[in-house]
């Protein structure tokens, strides 16, 4: 099973939105510039996040995108399913029954495969539903409280360097 680039891009968008100053939506153009993707493609990805209730679109001159719920409530399963749909590894097109329609074990074999892959799907769903975006961000930054900045006008390096200067 291989996920599309959309999952990685959705994760990047969530990182940007999770560290964006509260109350300041992140401009869509800024997101597409930072991800180096076309604005129309970026809007397709954010639209999927909006439809799933992960992000929300803020209209207007100072509009953009912001999180629709706390980052602690956004799971990796939410992001994967927003981009890919429900986790389902086995395509199950019925090929076994067509290929071996005269075989007495074809239906049984197909049922066995369905069961095995359904169990695998369930394990993935269980695992990814326990990992939140907040968990990953806190681990990645090595902090308990996430840094915030306004991505519309500054970079993470600017903020972290400023914090280092303030500690001196």
C-alpha cells in the first residue's frame, strides 16, 4: 500500500495551520508557495480537509485557511482518509471467482483473502487513529507547547532564532 503525495501535503498543511497564530488564517497563496504546488492543486487538497472538518476556509481579504478543530483531535487516520478515502488495501474485484469459477474452493479462498485484508485494514485504522498531529508536532519540535507564528509574514527560523536571542 502506498499513499499519494496528497497525504504528505495534507500533513504539511496541518503543520503550518497548527503553528499559525490563533485567529490569523493562513493565506492559500502562502501555503501553495511554501509547498511549491500550484494554487489550484493546493485548493483541491485544502478542500478535502475542509470537507472532512479538519480545516476551514475563511473568506475575505484577510482570509485563508485555519484549523477547524484542535490539533490534539486531528489523527493521522483523519488525514489519510481525507486524502485517500477509507483504508482498504485489497481491491477485491472478484477476480478469484471469475478465474476459478469451476473451482470448489474459489469462493472460500476469496472469503479468506477478504478476512485477512480486512484484519490488516483494521490494524491500520486502529494504529493511525491513536496518533494525533499534536503528538507528532510535539515530538518533532521537542517541546510540550507548540511554537506559533504568522506564516503569512515570518518563517519558523525567524521565530526560533528570536526565542534563542531572548534566552541569552
